[in-house]
C-alpha cells in the first residue's frame, strides 16, 4: 500500500485534491474512519478486501455518510473462487474497478477527480 500511496501522491490525477490514506484490518476502525469522513471528504476510493463479501456494517456506513465512492480490487475477483463474485458494495458504488493491479487506483483517482470537478 505504501508504494501505491507514494506513486499516486506523485500523479497529477488528483486534480489538486488532497488525498488522505487509511488502511486497517479491523472492520470497526474502517467504519469509524468512514464516519469521521462525513462532512469533510468529497470522495472515497475503497478496497474493502475480504470485507467485500462479508461486511454489511461497512456497507451501512458508506450509505450513512453519503460520500461518493469507487470500489477497487487489485485482482479480478471474478476469476477467483465463486464466493468472491459477490460484493456488498458494487451496487451502491459510483464505479468499480477489478483486476488492474495498482493501476486500478490511478484509474479510480482519475475518475473521482473528474466526478468532483463535474466532468463526466
């Protein structure tokens, strides 16, 4: 993650937006961070990892804060086990990116920047 952070912080795709990074393996910490983002964050790029297939709580937090978000996965979850084909987030996300490795984050950053600036 630190390599992706460094790389994206050097990209112009941020469109002048401030990028904050957060990573946790603890579901409650992620939910707390999402709640903290309400009112002071314009967009979220999230890789929920294995929580993709299990966390109604993170889904509820994303719905509650009402912040547009893009779901990103390094791997193509559809080329993996069947249980990974289901996401609690894809149907409420503004966009989803699967299987493009770290490049998926750059695409998500470009898309979020375009959305925030009103471009489509």
